[in-house]
C-alpha cells in the first residue's frame, strides 16, 4: 500500500509540473494535445492504482480531471474497489470507521481505539434532513404525547423515558445498520435513507405500504433492519410495525427494485416505544421478541436470501429476569451472535451463541460490572477489547483481564445519549446501484 501511495504521489507531482509548464508557456490546450493523465500513464494503469487507494482519497481526486471523476463515479469501479478492499484484511483495517449518532452524526477512526488513545476526535457528517427542524419537532410532540400523557403511573413513565428515550436524546437520528459502506439511517418519522458517509451520496426510500390495520396508530412500535443479500447482490431494508399488541406487520425493501413488498404478519409481543434496530449477522437480520403463544423469549431472524423468518430459542436460564420492562438486545461479539438483558434491573452477563444456529451452543458469560442497558458494538482490530454501549456510556471492555475503560469523543456529549455502528469506507452509491439492469454482464 505504501508503494502505491508513493507511485500515486509521483503521478500527481508530474501532473502539477506539466500544468505549471503549460501556465508558464501561456499556451492554451489544443484538442490534439495529450492530457496530463496520458502523458504520465495510460488510463488502465491509473485505474489499477486508484483501485488500491482508500475510498476517501479517490473521492478527493474527482476534481483533478474528467478521467478521475469518471472512474471514481462508475458503479463497476466502485464494486471492484469494494471487492479488493474486503478481500485484503490489511487494507480493510485501514478503512473501518465508527459512525456515532448523538444530536448529529459523526465519523471517527475506529482502529485508533485500543492503542492507548482514550479520547477520540470526531468529524461531523452532513447527513440527509440534518437542517430540517420540522421533522424533529413533530417527533418530539408525538413522543411527549405517547409517553408522558399516556395515563400510566409516574414510575412507569420515568422508566420508559430512561430506557426508551434514546431517540429523543440523540436528536432522532437512528442508525439502523451498515453494509459495504452504505449506512441505513432514519433521521425523522417516516424518513429512511441509504447513506454513504464517505462520499455523501444518499437515497431516500419510498414510503412503505399502508398497513392492513389502521387502528393501532403509526406512532407505536416499529423497528428496522438493514443488510446485503449475497445471492442477489441486493441491499435490503426490513421494517416491522405493530398493528396490534402482539402482531407485527413485516415488509422488505429492495434497492434493486426500489420498492417495498409485504412479507407476512408475525405473532410476537413487543414493548411499545422500544426502537432497537435489528442486527445483521450471518446473512440474516435479528431481533429479540417474546413468542406469543408460549410467552418464550426468542431470537427472530429474517433470512435476506429466502426472505423468511425463523426462530432461535434462548436457554431457560436466560429468563431469570422478571422485570416488567425487560428486553433482550441482540448484538455480535467477536464473531458470535449474542443477547443481553436491557431493563431497569441490573445484570452482569451476556449470552453468546458459539455456533450460529445451534441452540445448545448458548453460553452465559459473566462480566465484572453491573448494567441496566447494554449493547455490544464492535471489537477492536486485535480482538482484545470490545466496544460496548453501557447505560449511555461508551466503554472498552477486555474479557481476558475483566477490565473496562470509559471512552470520550472530543466535541461530542455522549451523556445526552448515543448509538454507534461501524462501516467500511467505499464508493458504493445507493443512487446508481440498481441501474445496470440491462445489457451484457
């Protein structure tokens, strides 16, 4: 990679010298005069060099010439660049970023975590609807109406606010998930975007299909999931909306088709106001729900290829907590699916599925501190530490030494509430992905 950068710097320096010479001579460029790129290297060689550069660097080169702009904007080039990045582990580690939502969206270097740096610097992102206050105001009114004046007891309202007001505290920017450099975000009621933080490209998804039952209200429980279907090479968004107290209406969006379709109704109990997004893992999107007929806690998985739901029961010991507002939050931990309790009681364990899909492989891991709400976010590049969201704090936890360290982000007030996810830098654009539907392959 260093050799590629040095070669690229030599090309850029040669181009600058050529332009300075042209300016000095005072001669206008003629049609039969070779472009700076062709003087240095043929286009196919430049393409191969560009493929091996970070996506952010390629984006900066777009203004250099028409050739660079054309290459970096081509969907085929973007896919080749992503494939090369994902195949090369050493390159991939250089492109991992952490996207953090707390009032605004921020990006920071994920791999600088765990190298002695416990205070990170964030870059504020320009995301869709960032400067549209009308959506945020409407959502705040809805939230106050539903949760402060719903007729429940004072204790119930306080619990709901403490556990489920994360959307309010983070200014309503929900990070649904990420895949191949695209991040699915929901910055406002009814607004869902596929967004590339590296290039700034975004696409607003069309409105979902109208619900069969309209009596339950659109401001009640809903949750999204986002992932990539390796079989059809399609990006998909799943939406679950409550149409009654124990019925969820499931729909899926296809980026290639640019449309929604209804999948089925699901019979699961849910806690109104709990907006935890599904977790993309092993080709499926996962949530934690309570099965309606037997009242058993299960992990519900939506297979992105077959577009079917399946259940993975939890062990009986995971039902130890009997708190009224308890929930299981799904995550991933060092390459394994996991679930953690999230309620108003304190806990000190994580359930890990060591072999995906094998119910008998669930294992309880005890940790050295107590929590009320926790979500595993990601592992550091050496897998020695895990980044956790714990009771509104960002914490690094080392499972070998059972030690933890609080992290801070310069310029970001995490105490107001946050959520985070990782993404890989890429040139994939949600606006051009489904264009190549005709013609030779």
